[in-house]
């Protein structure tokens, strides 16, 4: 982009000095427009690549979530939570959150992943 700014400044200088013909200025403007189009095309391609990458991650996450939910039944949730996790209810969004016991024991507070509310733990570290 710095290159384009320099070219625009050059044209502005030519216009102020009236040393350039309208044909020269027009050709320089056309060059700037072509450069801008090329830059926009590059940005568009980069954006498409990022969009494809994000969609791929989203699909992978959906697959993993589906596999996890298939394998774990409701009765298994209780077993998992009893062993390694604390069940905490968010006062703000009313959702049940499962917090790793190690995190619970080593922190005073936790941010709700659903609404961002800070949940303070009722224990001393």
C-alpha cells in the first residue's frame, strides 16, 4: 500500500507543478487503479483461504462434538463430573458449567464460557 501512496503523491506533485500532461497523469492514475485491483484480488484470495480454513475447523469440531455426544450418555456425564469436574451454575445465564477440579482448587474465580460472567468460587486458595 505504501507504493500506491507514493504514486498518488507523485501525481499530486505533477498536478501542482503543472509539469505533467493530462495524458501522463491519466496513465499514472490507470497504473494506480491496476495496482489497487491487484491488491484487492490478493486480499480477496487470502480471505477465501481463511474462510475455507475456518469452515474446515468448524466441520472438524462438529465431528468431534458429535462423536463425543454419541459416546457419552446422560448417566456417564454424572460419572465424569463426579471424578474430575465440579458442577457449577452460572448466576447470570443459568447454564450448568463443568469446571475441572484442579482449576476450581487453584483459582478464586472463573469466567463463564457461555456469557462471560465472572463466577467466584466459594473457597480459599
